[in-house]
C-alpha cells in the first residue's frame, strides 16, 4: 500500500521497493515466538497475517519447497526443530537469499545461546529481538559477519551488566547509609 | 524499593502463562499482570519500569492489547542509562507503529540519542528510526542520519545507511542529500558498510534518476572491481558460507549492477566479463551458490543484450529446472516467467518440463508453473497444451481446481482456433469442474453457441450426453438447460449431424426429463431453476406432446416459496393456458447473440443503444432476454382480467418497472402513445406487424396508458425493457444502463464519520474499461469550518491512482458547500479484482489537526 498525496499541483507517489516486510517465528503449535514488522501493518492486519500464514505453512509437508505465495508477496520459511522461521519478501526478491538470511540468523542465535532451543527464545525473547536488530534494519540486511554481530551484542550486554552492578552497589551504599 | 509493587519477575510471568492449560486461565493471568503493570504505571514506578515493559512486550506477542504501555517506552528512552534505553527502544519498535501519534513525541529523544557520546546508544536510536520512522520524523532527523554516514565506527555507518533507506522511501525528495556520502561508502572494505551502502545506493537509484545517472557514471567500474575481488578472494572464514565468500555481498552487488546496467549499453558492457565469470565459476551444489546464480541470471536478463551471456543464463535456468530440489525448481519457474519477455523461444524449449511442474505435488510450484504455462500458450501449441491441462483437471486437487479452471478457460477463449474446438473444450471443462467456472465464462460460451448455427444440434446433443454422466456441475446444467430450451427440436430429431458424432436417440420426454431434473435438483440455485422454467416454456411449444406434462411441472412451482419462481410459473402458466395463439411467437428461438457487443459489454463499455428489445437481448449473455415476453404478458393479463382504474394502472406500471420515475415531465406528449406502442411491441418482439395480429389485449393497455402518456413516454426514454427484465429475470445482474456514455455505476458513500461525508461518483471512458474516473464530493457535517483540508488515498499494487487537485482546501460548515476532487484509478486486474482504497483525510478545526482514516470496500463491482 502506498499513499498518493496531492497537495495543489505537485503530486507525490511513493512506491514501495523490495525489502523484507516482516519476520516471524512460529512454533509447531502455531504460537508466535517473535514478530518484527518492517512495513506498515495495523495490529489487525498483523494478527490476521500471522493467523493465515501459520495455517498455510504448518500444514505443508516436509519435502515441499520453502516458499509460499501470499497476497502478492512471497513468504520464505524454514523449520528448525520445533520452530518455523518465516520471512515475507516482495515478488522480485531473491527467495534463495532469504533462506540464507534465515540460516544466518539461526546460526547467530545458536552461537549466542549455545545450541539454541525454543525455550531459550521464549524466556529470552528480548535477546532474540536484540540480535535481530543487529542483523536487519528497515527490512534490509545489515551485517554478514556472525562474529561482528556476536561482538556487538556482547558489548551491549556488558554495558547492561555494568549498569546493574553500579545500581546494586549504589543501593547497597544507600542501604548502609540509612541503616 | 517497595517489594510489594514489583509483582513477579518476567521469567515467573512467562512460566505462569506457559503453565496455563486453557485460554481462559491464560487470560486470567494476563489480566492480573496487566492490572499490576497499570498500577505501577500510575504510581510512576521507576525501578521496575523496564521489567514491566518487557512483560508487556511478551503479552503483546500473545496478542493482548498493550497500548497503555506506550508512554512507558518514551519514558525509558528519555532516561539516561543504556539498559533503560535499550529496552525502551525495543518496546517502541514492538508496541508502536509509524501511524501512532505518540511516535511524534519521541522525535526529540531520538535526536538527542543520535548525538550521544555512547556509540551504542546512537546505534539504538538509528535502529529504531530505521524500523519505524514516519515521514515527519524522517524530515526532522535526516541531517543527523546523513552526518552519521561518516561516523568513525563502521557499525554506526552501516546502521545510518539502512536508516537512510527508510528515510528516502518515506521522503524521496531527500534523496539527493545522500548521493555524495553514499559514493564514499561504496569504496569501503568493511563488509557491513559495503552491503548497506550498496543497498542504499540501489534504493537511491530507484527513487532518483539523477542518482542513477551519477552512480552509473562514477561507480560502475568500481563496483565491477569490488565484485571481481570478492569472487577471486581467498578463503575468508568470517564471511564464508559453503565455500563462497560473503554471498550476501555478492547478491547485493549483482542487484546494483542490474540497476546500473538496465537501459545503458556502456555500463552493461563494463560488467559483461564479471557476470560471465560469476555465471560459470559459482558452485551450484549449495543453496548459497544457487542464490548467487539466480541473482546473476536475473541481472543478465535485465541488462542490455549480450547474446553469449543470455545463452549462459538460459542454460543455468535449464539446469535449475531439472534440479531435484523443489526450491531450485520454484525459482527456475519464477525466473523463466521473467525471461519470457526476453527470449520466448528459449523458454518454449522447456515446455514439457514446465507442464510436468503443473502436476507437481507442491502447491507453490504448481501455481508458478500454471502461470508460466499461461504465458507460453500461443496459436500453434494451444491444442496440445489445453489437452494436457484439461486431462490434468480430472485428477487435480480440489483447491487447485479453481485456479486451473480459470486459466484453462482463459486460454480457450483467447486462442481457440475454431468454434467446434472451443465448444468441445468448454464442455470438457464444464463437465470436470463446472462449479469453478465463472459466470462470464459460461455466458460467453452461450454466446458462441448461439452464433455457431451449424453446431447447434451437435452442441445440444453433446450437452445432453454430458448431463447423463455428470449432473453435479452447476454451470454445465445451466448451459445444457439453456441449449435444450433453445434447440430441443434438434436434439430430438438428430438434425445437423456431424461426421464425428454417434447418433443418439432422444425422445421428447427424455429432453423434458433432463430439464425437470434440473429444476428438482436440490443443489440447483435460483438461476438454474429459473432457466429451467424458461426452457420448459420453450419446450412446451416445441414439443406439443409434452405440453401437458410441462404445464404440470410449471404449476407445481406456483406455490414456490421463492418469489421469483412463483412469479415466473404463474406467468408461464397463463401463457400456456390462455395465450396459445401467441405462445409460439413468444418462445421463438433467441436471435443470434451479437458477439461483438457482448464482448463490449464484458469490457464494460456499452454502446448507447437500447432502442429495440433486440438491442437489449443482444447484451444479455444468456437466456435472459427470453422473459422479455413475460412481463408484458403479465401486464396484459392485468389489463385483461382486472381493468384497473386508469390512474393506478399508471402507478402500477411504474412500480412494476421499478423505474424511479421522476414526476413525469415529458413534453411532446402527442408522440407518447406511439412511443409506448413501440416499446411494448419491441418487448414482444413478434414479427413485423404485430399490432393487428395479437389484438387481444395490447390495445387495452394502450388505451389505459393513453391517460398516462407521460409515464409511458418516460418509460420509453428510460429504455424500460431492460429495467423490466432487471425486475423480473433474477438472473445475472442485467447490464447497467448506459446513462450517457459508458456504463453508469451507482454512486456510493465512500466514507462517513460524524463530521464528514465523502461520496463517489463513477464514470468510465468508452474503450478504456480499466480506468475509472471517480469524482469525490466532501461534505462537512459538523458545525465548524474545516481548513487545510487534504485528502490522501492509497491503493494496492494492482491499481494505479492519480489524484487531481482538489477544488479547494477549506470546507464550509453544515454542508454549506463542498470540495470536489477527481481521482483516476486504473485497475490492471480489471474484471478479476474489485477496487479497494484506503483513505486518509487531514484537516484543521479551529487550528487543531484532525485525521480521519478509512477503507473503502463497497465499490461497485466491475470497476
């Protein structure tokens, strides 16, 4: 969808060029484990999209191809253990590359969590999002080096740890002082 | 810290939710948590704000409403520490989208963070901006992002590059600011920066012709060199995937080269060698290699022609197509579809393989292959291809039959070399998958049959045979019933035998049996039953021996609960009983339907002729025109049996016709009676000089109409025949009446809120059915003046929208004036998909901004 605007005589037409429209992780039971939207979808459209897609994807057999046509877009999905990783791309995008992006993401998660499983992603869903944010921005790939992403994430995790320690030592001091 | 306000930890909440056995339990847990979070928000609790937001994100993911937490994101983003900002930005991206006004409030915090001394905080802000920024934010923050393209740390440069993509997509005017900084990024060594820089460059080229020209001149050689170095680079463990160094970078380079080479011979020349090298040297045993080859083929197909390269590309596609991996076959089909415009011959060579793919067990592959086959059909291969597809129709999946049928019908219609072949193929499709055949398809078939006078007998016999084996396919039954009604006599006496046919013996009562079973079938819908009734009426005249039996069947339906059927059977019964003398004339065979004007109607550009009933009949695709007799008889009956008071007689006419007659204001009344006669006679369409022949009741109504010349006259003006039929046929919606030129569509209220109403009127230029001109009228329903009124509309990709300037930008209160604005919509899927549109209307009331949004789904169909 693009909005056509006409103010007085100059009309601007915005057209959407190819990119990843959204990423989602769906469990075999159809539960959503992660969703990230790069194009504009309303909440209603989001839940509808996920509902429809999980219906289509979960029912596909194991030997079939990893692509489904969906509303003028293509959804590339791949199953890893109990989780389906899905990426919605545009008609003219490279489906095989999208599969590589999924695998890239999985490998980074694997490295971070140490052989990742669904439970890791449930209890540490925010971490999964942080990793995804180092991988994709605006629906485009940001980094092809797994090592760089791992380094960036651990640097930021450290920042959080340091801040936590400071906070707890601070509260200790306050506790001491107010005793 | 107050231990009581903190609630549970995130981990505990997730556990509690996971432990729930029913949805109700889960809702209860979530409700409790949300209540605690709301309480914490109200107390402005600082210590657990980030934990609460994390919980909200989890709750959001489960699909519960979490809007009350939006402000918490902003507070966290505004706080000084990295951990708070990190979770705050994450929440912002998850809980909000660009359309929420809250987002505007964050602009200032983002701006500060973009200038922060901590580069990770800059990174967070860039990431959020890149993922959800609105056009307004893009404008406000573009200078910061542009500056960050030169930041010392490459990890910020790459984020800034992707953020710029979002910005130029939202505000293309800003593109030129980014051209120079991007050219510098393309020379970098850091893969992340290169990948994002190249991507930004590609997007710049798409929105700005100047950028494309600039990069083509300055950067093509450099990019070719980068790709060559990459292809020949030694093993690099950090970027290696399946023995290839950074396939992602490969693919992005190929994509950008495609954009630069398209339509420019010099640039294309510069990249020929490296493309050949990629096409020949890339390993194709792993997905990563195939992804590169796929991209390379697409680039070769898109850039300016180089025969040798094209051969390479087509060979790669051939290899892909015979690959055993379904993914590879899928992309091969995809690519062949794009290659067909470049080299149709080469694609034709793979026809048999593609045809096999139509029968694949994988729905995605089947769908692609079918679309490709559709593109491959031409006059010379239509027969074998159609045969394959029709044969496959028998065994295909139920959910694939719809698509397959539509495509087959379209192929048959487009390429049929001769009528008998067309009819044969259509009958096969109707027999196999008649329930999937669209109305306009079988309407077209009826028109073709009607025009093929030498095949009438053949067709009706073939249909009769088909009905003996399958009676479940609705549209087969309809076509058969129509043909038996029209050509029943040919069915019984085997007239017009072709050499290819086996003779069959059908008695008159066999033919009536078939029609009777159609009307008695439970699955038959109203249209089928109505058609069957008409067919019976026709047969009653054609087969005098069965007339009594037919009358019984018709009488049975006099008590039908469906008004339409009841009325029809009453009318037909009275024709059979009381009007023997005109019956044979009434039920004469339909005049040949005019293919040209039928086609014209399908293209929604009706000629402006409704002067005779023939004209009307022509435009109706099926047997609909036949009942033109019925309403008249009805009228005749009325004036015959119940001499209605003349005044109410006129009203009745009006009512019956369902014509919205304005208080008659016809001048030239002296001509009215004559005109009225014409209409009536035309309706009857009985011979040349009918006025004398069937004097039973026509004069009656005429005389009663005399007092009501205006009514009759306007009836004539309004081209009543078709309106009558509209009322009485209950078939396909009769064609909309051409008001002046082009068909008229009812105007709709496209949008209505408490303060504003928007109505749409539609018109089409004849000969250009895809394009609709919509004139929108805005009316202010409130008592305040609207100023700075801006209307925006959005359409899906298959539509093209052009907005003309509005008539003004202020809208007087209480409907004391309107703004009009015209829109031109071109529907590339005309006839397949209806129009849809989303709209956004912004204006100011007393200086305050108001935004209204809506979606229009009630467009008339066929636009």
